[in-house]
């Protein structure tokens, strides 16, 4: 079997640019993989897979880049047509990926589903990725960094709230911690998604898969959101983004993106003296873990986090870490 030497970040030779890239929903600037678009029929079927079959934009982007990476790998090895791709080629490609196992499995899943789509569309006769096995990856405990309760309090308390930006950042961080919300759901909130019901503030979260989830706000979160909205003067803009940029870079404020939130959280954590490398998901994990460590139940945590399976929620249960540390500290050598 040929040896593959490709990291997940490598793109290989630059493919030909998209024809009418604006006509289909992929990030601007992405290129088309030559292997999958040898003619108009194959190109139409290939792009239809991403435009019609995948609704989640993150999955769409990840699968498309996996297809581009495989196409570039094939081109460097003289595989220029879909008919020449065999299962051992796909196996060699997967074997040569040097990224994390979940990413390798994602690459294989992308190739399997793309080729399945092409088989159904009669572009290729067989799916060469169907019989290829990916690496085993069993996860019992999540690897997402989690802040201790005092660290989370220090993160929030360390924000300078004398500016609108500080009020915004405090409110955004608090929504993720106190409601266990995914960053995408928080950033897609409009002003009207914070509302009153039964003398209590609520947030409406638009989760992945088209799920809508409402969560009540604890008193601290109510205060933080009220202070931010009042200072920003956006209470009447019900259909406008709740969390928006300052507009310093572009001249016009717009809805914050995941990378905006990631950079902001990193800056705030550094200023608070937190050594743990935290990102968007760490705040969600922090809220869930703190809830479970202080008497919360797994059943309720699953419901609050809007998880479809309790196994996913269980990944955030770090109570065993403390018990394990106590046991290791019994070693008195």
C-alpha cells in the first residue's frame, strides 16, 4: 500500500476556482477539487451534495475541505479521474493523515458520504471509501478545558464594565456559562431572543439541527444582559443581533462570529490571570461541570444543555477527576 504523508492542514496544489461561487452556500474563496468535477454532470452532482444535502454550515465547510484535501492528495499521485480511485487509495490517504483521530474519522465520513451521493447520482459505479475502516476512538471523558468555580468568577469579575464592549463581553460569557449554550446559539441570538416571562428573564437559543431551546436566566445573568442592552441602546431593535462587533475594523458593526468570541475569551482569560487555555466551548463545559459537581443531576444537565444523549452530557462530568487526584496523593514516596 502506498504511503501517505499529509497533514489535515495541507491543501496540495491549488485547484481551479469555482464557477459562479456565489450561487451555492460555501465560504467565499474556497476552491473546487479537480477530482470530483471532471465534467459538468459530475460537478453538478458534487456541488448539489453540499448545497442540498447538508444544512449545517460547519459540517458543510469541514466535509468540503476534506474533499479538497483528498483531491489534492490524489492529484499528486497521478489519480486524475474518479474511476481510478480504489479502496486502497482511500485507505492510504486515511492512514497518512497526522491529525487527531476525530478529525481523521471526519475525513473518512466526508469521503464516504460524498462518494455515496455520487454513486446514487450514477457518477461513479462503486464507493471506494465504503470498506475502509477508520481509527478507533473511544471517549469517556471530555478533553475540553474546564475552569474551576473561582476561575470562572475571576474571569467575569475581571472585565472592565465601564465600556459597552466590556458589558457585552460579560453578558456573552455569562450566557454560555449560566445556560450551557453553544457559542453558535449565543451568537445567533437577536435582541428579541432575550425576553420576560413570569417576571423572569429568558433567553431563546437556536441550537444546531434547527432545535429551539429556551432557558431562564439566573439573577446575575439578567443583570448583565439588562446592563448591556441598556448601555448599547438596542432594546428596540428586536430583530437585530444581540452580540455585535464594535465596527472599528469594518466601519459597520455586525454579528459576532465564532472567531471573534474565541479571541475575546482568550484576551479576557489572560487579563484575569487564568493559565488554562480556554475557548468558546470551555465556557459551556465549565457551566455543566460546575452544575454536576455541586449537586446537579445528569438527567437535568442533559435537558439544560439540550443534548440528545446522556452520554454526551456525561463527558462533562469531571467529578471523578477530584476523586482520582485524592487517590494519587496517597502515594507518599
